[in-house]
C-alpha cells in the first residue's frame, strides 16, 4: 500500500538518520488487512549503545541549556504537531488501527504534554530555609536525572511518547526511545518534528527494533543510563524492575489495569451509559484506563445493559480511515483470540450475551462490540485485562459490596463511578484503591493531571506538576549562617 505519510524508517541517533549496523529491517503491518505498510531499521544492542553514547555526549550541554529555551523548543514542537495533526492522525490510524477521529483525539492529547511541560520547564523549584537548630542554612537544588530510556507501547504511539519526552526535555534530560515494534512510525515522525523545533542533536535518539529484550537489556546494563520509564504489561514491568536493580536506575512504571466502572442506584443511567461508551470504547478498549468490569446496582442493571447494548450494537467496525467507521481492528490476531476466549468463557459460566460476541469475517483483526449481563463476579473476564470492545456487567446490592469487588484485583490504575450522592463520592475517593478515580465522567486523562497507578499497575506519575519530578534529583547544600 502507498500513502503520503508512509516512508521507510531509519534509526535516529545523534541527530543523524542511519540504518542499523547489521543492515536488517523489519516490516510494519496494517492491522485492518494485514498488508505491509513499510519497513524500518532493525537495531541490535550495538546500535542501542550508539544511541546511549549520543545521549551521554549531549547530557551536560543540554542540562546547562536555559530552562526558557528548553520550554520554547517544546512549545514549538506542540505547534508543529498541531499544524500537522491530520498527517499524524492518518499515520497513527494506519499503523495502529484506530479510527481517524480517535487518532485525532490522540494527537490533541499527546501534543498537550509538550505545551504543559513547556510551561513547567521554568517552574523547577528548590528551597531555602534556616536550620531549625540555628547556625546554618539549608538549600536544595533540583538537577536533571541524566540519560533516560523510554519504552513505549503500541496502543498510543504518539501520546505515550510525548508523556515521557515532554517532562524529560523540560527537566534537562537526554534520552533513548524504544517504540513498540508494531507501531514505530509515529515516533520516528515525532523525532523529525522535535528536530525541526530545534532540539539539539543527541538529546532525543530513537531506536526501532524487533529484538526489544536484547536491546533494552544492553542499555540497562550500562551504568551511564540513569532512568527508565516503561508503559506496558505488568509481567514485562516486573522483569524491567529486576534488571534496573543492578545499576540502581530510577524507574517509572505505568502497567496493566482492570478498571471498575461502578453504577449506583441513584445514578443518571443515561449519563452512565454515555460515560461507559467513552471509558470502554476509547481505542477499541485497547487502553490501560479502559473500563474493564462494569459493577452495576441490581436495581438499574437491566436498564443499563439494555441501553449500553443498544449503543454498542450500532457501532460499525471497519478500516479506521473509512467514513462511517466507529471501531477499528484490534492490534493483531492474538488479541482477537484472547478477547473472544474471555467472552466464550463468560457465557459458559452463565453470562448472557446482550449484543456482539462474534469475530467478523476477515481480512483484518476485528472483534464485534460486545455487552454481557449477569457475569459471575469470579469469572475470568473480571480478573483479566480485556483490551478489547467488551463490557461485562456484574451486579451488586450494597455500596460496601461494590467497593470490595472494585478493589478485588491486583491492579490499581483507573476507576470510574456514577452517583449523585456527594457523601458517597467522598467515600469512593477515599476507599477505592486506584491512582485515578473518575466521578460521573468516562474520560480522566489530562496532561495537567498526575497519571499513574498503585499496586500491580506501577508507580511514578506522568503529567501534572508531579510529572517533571520523575526526571529531577535533589541536591541538599548546607551553608554556614552569618
């Protein structure tokens, strides 16, 4: 297939576009039909260490660059992304599968991290105070952590990159980015944009590879790498945490989710359905923040299921770039098989199919939007991250039961609740074991808010005032008093 936004990709190291030393390349495919979009350079550990060399060489000069200048580079990059939004959206849609409308939403969201951190670059603060015992003064200074490794996922190929690159650039850190094998093209385009915005050579280096474990292990074994930020599965995150221990690298982990979506008896059911469509169907359900378990009060469960099923049943699946399409393909055949098995098992366990539950005929890796009612609380679909357009509904009778079930998971990233009771809202905020709680809304992601989870969903925060702190070390200076 040919498209104006597609072209063969190369590694971006030290401000130079180059092939992998081995000369190897790998293909990037379109999940809508399995065709090859283009190919990109396939880096090995030697190429990755070249990228780290470039980041290390640029670190001192970049750290010394005035904060205002770093911020202005990010602001220019934000404006460039927005001026090229249609091209970015088309590229995201082609390599990842989401609809153009979804992709444009990602462009807006992703670019906002550059605007936010362009403003935070000049607000890095230390403190000054008198020693409570007298005699000396206490000064703290914030300094960039140093060279970073960013490992980004396939489901948001722009936003998961800008969410890491933005604060690193603002703080004065250099970096090596290893994008997902399935969706590397958007990150390569972003490297072009940042270079055009004036980012100095070596500050950002992009290494595409089909051998992620070998490449990342080589980087993490190098004591010059000081920080890792990873977005992906909990299982891989645990491996990376163990690897980071040898060099005691600072780490941020944004891992899996199993988000509950609670609908109480006093909720506005129509509003809850609207929120459910957003929380469930963003990115075809392929999002760590996607609503995964619908816990609905028994008095409104039938009405909620009927209305949600009607909405889901009207969604049209198809190629993301086509008019009238609401739901694009899942990322690959394994994803379809996994989702369908969870649905099949739930029905076997006693759930009722309200709508969907089928695999459309090919080509492409599609799954029909699905609603299940009467799902047992202990069903596998309630224990695993679905990562697809499936809404399983389980009922509850009391607030305590709802909260207990919501917290009955190893994960703790995002949660949602619909209620018109202010007291209950406060209790939910205090008792739900999640890094993020959305009340009467299905969309909680915001560049100005701290994004992150607890328990097996990871640690560290991206975005908000908190996001830049992940890229700063604190030096304490003791100064004699007068």
